C-alpha cells in the first residue's frame, strides 16, 4: 500500500472515531434523527461541510441540529476533512468595552464577539496581543491604567490572559503570565504560546514605559506558564513568528535617548534574535538593513507553506510590500499597494489562505474617496495581494460597528474553524 493510500486510511479512521461520538455525546434529544433517511454519521458530515456562516441560522431548524451545530466534534470534523475556513479577528483598544469583530472573507460577512470580562479597577487596555489556537482565541497582556495605583495616570503592564471558546461562545480567564507585559512578540506552536520581551508603554503615549527581556511559554493542556531563557537585551514593540522549530523575534526598541536633553526618542533595533525551542537557546540575528534604509521594522506577516514549499515573510512599509530573504538577511521590495492610505502607521498586515490582507488604518487616499467620505462613512477597503500571481484585488466592506476615518485597531489575528 502506497504512502498516499496509508494517509487516506489513517484520515478516514480518525474521522470514523470522531463520527462515533455523534450519537453518544451530541444527539441526546427526542429528535434522534438529524436528516430523515440518513444515518446520523452521514448527516453530521453533511452539516460539517456547510459554510460556517450558515450554522447559526440552521440551529433553529430543530433541537437535534442545534445540538450538533453547537458541538466541538463538528468543528473537529471540519478540521479532519479539510473544510475549515479562515477568518479575520479584529480588536479595538479596551476589548472589555468594545466587542471584537470577526470577518468572513468568503461570505464577506461580519459578526461580533461578546465583550471580554470587565475589571472594575482597570481601564484603557492597549498594546495587547491576540492569537488563535485550535478552537480558541487568546487575548494576552497589554498596558492598562489601574485606579488602585499611584499615580493614577501612570500605565502598568498587565499579566492577564483571556481565552475565547468558539464552541461555548464565551470568554474565560486562564492563568496569568509570570511577568506582566505589553507590546511584546507572540507566537503559537502546537499546544504552546510563546511571549517574548515587551514593556509597559501605553497607546496614549508615544514614548516612555519600561522594557524587559524575559520570555515564557504557556502550556494550554496544563494551563501553566513556564519561564524561558530571556533575550540578550531588552526589547519591546517587537514582532515574533515561528519558522520550523525556531521562534524569530525582529525589530522593536530598547533604550531611549533625548534630543537637546528634552525630547525623548526611542532607539529602534534593526536586528533580532532567534530561539531554538529544542535547545532553549537564543542566537543573534544580525542587522537586516543598511543604515539610512529605514527607521524601524514595519508590519510583518508570515505566509505559511503549503505542498512542501517554504514559508514566506512579508513586511508592509510606506505603502510597499517587502519580502524577507532568510539566506541573505535582507528585505527586498515585492510590490506596491494599488492605493495609498492615510494613517499608514496604524495599518496592519495579515496572511490568510495564501494572500496578504492590508488592513487600512485610515481612509483611502484618492480624491474620489475623500470627496464622498461623508456618504461612505464606515466603509473600509481591504487591499489583498496574491504573491504567487503578483496581483492585487480590492475588497470594500462595512464593519458592524461604526468606525471613524482613523481606525484604532488594537490587535488582530486569523482564526480557522
């Protein structure tokens, strides 16, 4: 039997094990038949293959459908049979007051997440990170104001971590980080979260705040944080991602200096560090650009490999897309955005399904758009780049929450369900 046939047998055996849970753990209502004339195992597959945006509407068909569509095993079926879909998750600052937003690029539909649990003593959460893992979504750390601290207007780093369960559709608090931090590098590998560096800087302040070099790993099965070897130097505002068995940390800022002894200015890094998760040791990543090429690292996104290809690393800077050459440790220009945007510093770059999504931080910079801005208020346009084809497309959409001209996205990530 060939390798391909063995993999198919293995996949279908896993699917059979999951389908066996259909009658025992899900369908416990009087209406024990999901679809008349079909075994429940086959009916579960039919429901799992439906687009996810239709599930909420179909839950009202009957109790049996509601039980099946609300179960974890249906999401597991979608993963095993390759029917999972990618979504974009957006968070504004202080997600306990403003709910997160989820965008389905296939159906071009938006939905809202429930607000995060609220703490009566803290407010103004910003510079946090959000990542997805399995059927969950994590919101980690950040910088907040605490009414119990003195002085009250000095932001503090947060160690709190919240997880959104997509099956139960609710937030829950998990174990706090060992070291409180915001503006840090974060990545997910298998059943672990990695956080590196960070500090206490708040989004309301352009400078200031502490910087740290510590690193730690969160075990999702144990609900426990484990300290790791720290960075070689303090680093906040950095970017992190996984390439194979290594966690790469790029850019960020460390110590600050003053101009004329008055104006504080950050010293941005042009280098990075790489953690080998097998050995637990860091190695140095040398300077990635020549002096004068750029002031700091832009928004970075990793396009995951498929069919044995290598992952690609891209950066958004000044309305241009750059590709990172791992062998030469340099950034090379790949393409130019078809439309420049206002508030470029607030733009985001996200990779999803083989494409790069440029999420605007402001209105499109075109006379026709600015002339009709009042009529198009709340409409944003995603600029989507396909690296294989080298082509762009535009996707106009209107989020459920009203957005001003400048969109203060706090954090965003992708999620597969």
